[in-house]
C-alpha cells in the first residue's frame, strides 16, 4: 500500500512537472516590479563594454574619385 | 543609392562568405535560444540518467562512494568553470549522483523498509506542488527572498562543513543528527530551505527563457534543478529516518 501510494504520487508529480513546466508563468508572476534580476552581472558587463568602447558617430560619405583629380 | 552597382547587389561587402555568415548569425540568434520546453526536456533527460545511475547503485552499492565523489567534482566543474559546458558535464553528474543515491537508499532501506519510495514520492510531490505555486503566482520570488534563501543555504552548508571537519576529531554537532525534537525540527527547516531553492530554480529558468538566453543555459537550468532535487531527496530521506527511528 505504501509503495502504491508513493509510486502513484511520483508518477503524477512527474506528469504535472512535464506539462506545467512548459507553460509560461502567469502574468501575476511575470509582470512584477520586484522580480529577481538574474542578469544583473551580465548586464553590467555589457554596459561596461559599451562605456569602454570608442564609437565615433557620424554619417558615411561616398568618395568620388573624379573630385580628387 | 550608390553609383557602384556592386554595392547595390552585394551590400557594403561583396564577399559571399561574410554575407552567408551574417545570415547564419541571424538564424542562430532566432533558433538557438533558451526555451521552457528545452529546459523541461533536459531536466527529464537528467532525471532519467539519475534513475539509471540509481538502478546501478542499488544493485552494486560499492558504486556509492565513487559516484558521490565524481558527482561532487562534476558539480563544482559545472558551477565554477563555465555554464556553457553544462551540456557535457550535467548528464555525467546526474548519472554518478544517481549511483550515490542508489547506494544510500539501499542502506536506508535495510534499516527502514519502504523509506526509499516515500522519499522519492515526497521529493517529486514537493517539486510539482511548488511548481504550481510558482506558475500561478502564489509564491513570488523577490530579491529579498533570494537573499534570505541564499543566506540560509550558505549557513546550512557551513554547519555541515564544520560538522564534517569535527567528525575527524571524534566530535561533531550532535543535534543536527539526533532524532530528538530539535534534530527533527532542524531537518524540517533544511527540507524547507531546499524546497524553496526549487522556486529560485524555476524563476531562473523562466527568466532565462523570457530574455532569450543562449541554448546551453537550458542545460545549466536543468542542472541547477537537479542539484536542488538531489539535496532535497537526501534531506527528506534523513528526516524520514529520524522520524522512523523514534
């Protein structure tokens, strides 16, 4: 009886995990301001790279060979 | 519009190798992203490997110690080396850890028959119920929640480490292994913390899929879920043994 009860509980739980796990969490869970920011380290690295990079903004111009002559 | 027709035809670089690579990069960014389906499927693969390892450990209990040591080393490699390698280390971790769990369960079963299936049932029962609580928004993990669980987990790890070191000198922290009320209360607390770590794993996977992290993070998410499940199973087994020994 013990094995049957816990065996069914195991199979049922795995079935729930396999199906429920693939469904997106509710809006109540996802649309919150106080969510954990898991990518904070990664994002700060990206920001650091952006700040450290030398990007010169400007518009591209075509060089006309005949004008130089 | 450029007066050079080659630029209009091939873009700024006419090199077909560059053009092909850019197309590939775009395809890569769209398809090689972490998804919930992928993470759940990879967790199922790791669970299957763990059950396979447990079957081996159950039949050959001598595999318990090497399985535990190799599994521990693989866990450290996966966590501290690179999450990108999780696809190659996590399956071996699951198999070796399964061997250790199979061996441990055999010894527990010898003392208390039927305890193994109880611990497995409760572990997966907690997994399913907490997944439902997380998905429905009943439990909302926040930064404070993460800080609290992380501190408690580190505290427990430190306590176990001190107890392990003290055991070499013939001493130990008695209450954490006792079957008295304090010992059982401690085990209940540890089971609770291990279970709440599952919520953090769910949130990590959900957040990763939402932000479209690289595909290999599916393996890392499945691995972190697996580590928590192994810990939860061991703590539930320990709690049940304490309760049965009274």
